[in-house]
């Protein structure tokens, strides 16, 4: 994937800035960076969001509220950071409670359209202005991307192949319209489409309507900026799928990050959830490849 190549370039390779959101993702990123030779990890953490465990993996930590862009820039500049990476989301409810500082207000005022892509893109520009290159959010975690074909849980049945192909095509179209990147299908019918509420709520709605045997599809959108927007599934996704009656999860291969991949695959096997990676070329290429696995 082009946007992920050359991700380790720029500045000292032993020094990295981390913008850490919620969940295990920032912890995994910090651990992977340390294994890759990063010795000085300077982390911006968010009050009420970031796991305090991140302090054990960081040389320096600055705790901020969401929206304190000026403080974030000053922190990285003071640490001599030339490369940074984002990992972990911010709770949607906190985005509505945003209290931007002057730097953030000025940034927002310049934007004609305000959505995740434009806001984070503008933040990346601000980082670049102070000499910080924002790397793809898959940097150091490339081995955790979804592979092509069946990679966990029970083998797919004929009906599931049909739903996987149909759902993948529908999900790519929904993503192209920038509505969401996940949906739930069953027997050729779209049961739920992800919007602002996120994947968990989509699973609940779609699985509930399907009364079991539904399929979750998760894809990237055209021109997706992998510096701050990566499709992700983890153990929570598998647990939610089981509770919601979803028996197959289809991920876009090479573009979906599987957090704690080995544990996810083991859990999927225990709970009977099939995992399958599909190529963007379409259902025939993906399916024919997986049928031979």
C-alpha cells in the first residue's frame, strides 16, 4: 500500500512522538516502536481517554484535553521530535465536548468543511510546520494487517461466500460516499450501515435484525489517509460479533489492522467466528484465493 511505504523515514529513528487515543492500540504501537529501535518515545495522552499504562512505555508524557493543539505542538517541539504517529480513537461524545485552544480555533476557522479527514489533515499540516512528520498509523504494525483469505475461525460455507462478495461490494460503495466503513449483511440484504456511532453499535443493530448468521464487512475508503484513519478490529469486535449474532467478519486485506492479531485469531476460533481477508479487486479474486486455503 503506497501510503504505508517509507513510513519510517524522517528524523532520528530512535526518537518518536505518539498521539495516543483510547484502547489498546497506543500500547501496541508503543511496544512495537520500542522493538523497532525507538528509544525516546514522547507521548501526548488525553485525559479521560488514554490508558495510563502508556506512561510505562514512554520517556515523556504530556496529558492534555482534546482540542489543546497548541500545547501538543509545543510539547513535540520541546522534545525534539521529528516524527510522530497517531494511534487510538477519541470517544465521539468527547468530540462534542471539544474545548479548542486558540491554535485549534484558528485551524477550525480556516476549514470550509469540518470532518475527521479535513481536521486531522490540517493537524498533520500544523505538525509539519513545526518540523514533525506524521507517519501512517500502521507504522511498526505492518505485520498486524489482515492477510488475504481465510485466517481464523471455521471455514466459510457457500452462503457466506455470497454474503461476503455482496457485502464487500456494498461496503466499498458506502465508503466511497464517506458514510461509513462497516456494514452488516445477511442473505443479500444490508441490515446496518456504520455512521458516526461506530462499528460496535453497527454490530448490535445489524446482528439484532439478522437474528444470527449475519456478516460484518469492514473496508477502507478511496484515498483514505492512513496517517490517522485506519480500519481496525480487535478482541472486542470478536466478542461483540458473538453477542450480536454475527458469524463472519470480512476485512479488506492489507488495509485493516488486527489489534493483538494472534489473540484475535485464537478468540475467533473459540467463539466460532470466521475471519476472512478480501482484496479490493473484487469478490472473485478474493474468494477464489480463499477457497484454496
